[in-house]
C-alpha cells in the first residue's frame, strides 16, 4: 500500500523538477550557442528579428520533415 503524499513531498518534487528544468535549458542553450558559433552566426551583422525569422524557417522545415517521416511509418 502506498503512503499518502504530503504537500511537503509535492513541494520537494516541484523544487527538484525546477532544478532539472534549469539544467536542461542551460544544456540546450549551450548546444545552440555552440552550433551558432561554429556556423559563424556570431560574426554576422544580422538583427535579432532577421535571425528569429531564419530560425523559424529552419524549424518549420524540420517539423515538416518529421511530419512526412511520421506519416510514412503510420
């Protein structure tokens, strides 16, 4: 039989998940920053708006590819 979960237990879980989330976000940020440096993006004189637009296009391209791949395996 499983014991009752207390508010304190839930608070502890929330805190641990928050720390895990921070770590994961930091790793993702580091990965993308590293890729951007390798690709030479840091050296370009490009506005944030232009960069966001290009990254949105890249994201859409990969999402479309995932949808096609998922559709083929269904």
